C-alpha cells in the first residue's frame, strides 16, 4: 500500500466575506492560512483520495470541477474523490447565491472561486507524487468536556438551539454527543517514522466569530500535533455535528481564540495517549460510490403563498423573513429539480476500517446509527463532503419542530446567528431543505456498503 500527502494554501484575499452567520462579515486580517490537505491511498489497483478543505462548505461547482480535473489529468474516477469541508465559520463564501439569506450582499472575488478548484486538485497531484510504501494504524479514544449537544428540551415542551439566555428553563439536552476520537496513523514502511495523521472528531468549528480568516480548531489541532510529533502531515475530518457545538449554555464564555486552542490541545492529548498503536501493512482498499436522490421538504401551495406575502412586509433581518425566504427557495427549487441529487462515497481500508463522506450537516444520532448499521470496528464519517446541502436532522427532530409550532408561534426577532434564536434552528426551512425521510434514505444507502466483501 502506498500513501501520499499533499497540501495547498487556499486562503482568500483579505476583504472577502466570511461564511457562517446571517450578517456580512468582511475579513480584515488573516489569523492562520487555510489549506486543502489531501491523503491518497494506492493499492496498485485502485486510488482513492480524501481532501479536507478549510471551508465552511463546498459548492456543487467546486466538487464537479475538481473531479473533472482529476479524471482528465490523473485518471481518478469521480467516485474515488472525496472532498470534505471542515465547516470553519471564518472561511470564505464559496457557494455564492445572490438570493440566499446566507450570502445575499456578501462579497467574494470571482477569480478566487474560478481558481479554487485547481488549487484543491493540486493538493491531490502533490499527494500522488509523494506516494510511498506505508503501514497504517488506527487509534481510538474519547474526548470529554469540549462538545455539547446544542439542542435542549425546555420546560414548556419545546426544543431550542443554544438557549444560553434561559438556562433556568432547561430540562435536559435533546440529543446525544459522540465523544469518539478516531485517527489513522500513517507510518513509513522502511523507517517506521510517522508521516501523517488523519483525525476524525465531531464538533462545529465555530469558536471564534470574528473577522479574521482562520481554520478554527482544526487548524489549531494541526499546529498542536506538529508541535508534538514534528513535521508530520495532519488531516482533520469533522464528524456528524449538525447539532453539536462547543457551547455549554451554563458557561457564559461562548467564543474566543483560547477556546479553539483549548479544544485542539485536548484532542491532541487524546491522540498522544494512543499514538503508540502498532501500524501494519494493508494490502487492499475498496472504494465505493452510491448516488442518492433525496426528497425535498414538503411545502404546500398555501404555505408558499403565505411566505411570499411575508417577504413583502417583513424586515430582511427578521427571523420570519428568513424562514419565509427558505420556504420560497425550497418550493421553487423543488419545482425545477424534483429531487436533490447527491452522492455518498468512501473507502474500506483493509478489513477493519472504513471512511465515509456524506453531504450536509448530519445530526450526531444519524452518525452513531451509521456506525451501528455497519458494525465495522473503525468507522470514520466526514460530514459536509462533496455537496452543500444544509442540515440533515433526524426524523424525530423534525417532529420536535412541529411540536414547537404547536406550543408557541415563532417570535419575530432580528438575527445575526443561531444563538438565542428561541426555537429549533436546524429544522427551520431556511436551514434544512430535505424531507424528514432523509434519515431513512441515508440508512438504506449505508446498508449497501455492508455488501462490500
């Protein structure tokens, strides 16, 4: 088995809008460079590449172009290219839509978007050039105290996202937390020296919230691991964390550089505890690729017409306007496309390890269920991969949203982000365009992987 690493700087020009909130944040400086970091696996029969990008999300155009370049120039099939966005909230807007509430009025230099796929593809070309015979080890640990389910059941029966300003009404978290840290250690076959580490942990990278370009805790983690183990390559894959962030509502400290660095330090320490796991030769990889047709959220004609009326009279910064905008967008998109065409791909490494890329911000419960369905010893899930899809909640979360509406009408408040929103943000039409049957469709696709010998 040959493995190679490559990375390329993808930092945008200062002045670019940063993605992740509802208001336009123009970058004023660079805290740390953004990277496209690639690992290439080659067993002499198949090549599979994983690229982790310090971006909030990807766009369909970027994924299609990168795959097109690598097929044409390197002969790599599109299904063997997994592109992941770490979901940093201090990275550039790359999925720019003029009428989207998340990007309307934002700025990104068009020439940056045009060249970005070529830089991402370049990380793969470098990784291919640097392929060497390697051994692979898998380490696992648990990290406590840095990740929290951000959805809470309240005393009035509703489920609310990040209710930091009404902690006296919290009953309990409305979901689970996956504390599992999984990493692949890649050692040189001859020297035994560690060449790279691929880290998988589920946590929203949103610890900063300012106007400096930054990769957030994934970048800080790369720095920590390099300080600990020398000039190795580090690739971070963010796990299913649509409903997971670093904010403990009982702690008033919500964002700072120190929080991101402390998260990185704790994850690094947990990697260090298990780093001595023995690497072995892996003879074979088995790539897989499954197209998926997902259903759109149900929007009735009546709801659509009401939303159009709201858009005429509400302020553009109000929650009601944003929800109505999401409803109109989904309705129009569904009439045009009928279904949402995405894919799920990944690679089985040997007999005991599998790496999966899934689009969207997946709820943690879905990720944990995927691991149970597969029943494989080591399962790495990279959410926000290949396509931009918004949140993918559980069916239960959609039902909780419907109950929320029965208990209390959504308040008309001005928004800058999803903290203090006083409702279930992830299930709002502005945040999630998928049907509540999406969870089952994902499980159905995952079950096909079990057929791989």
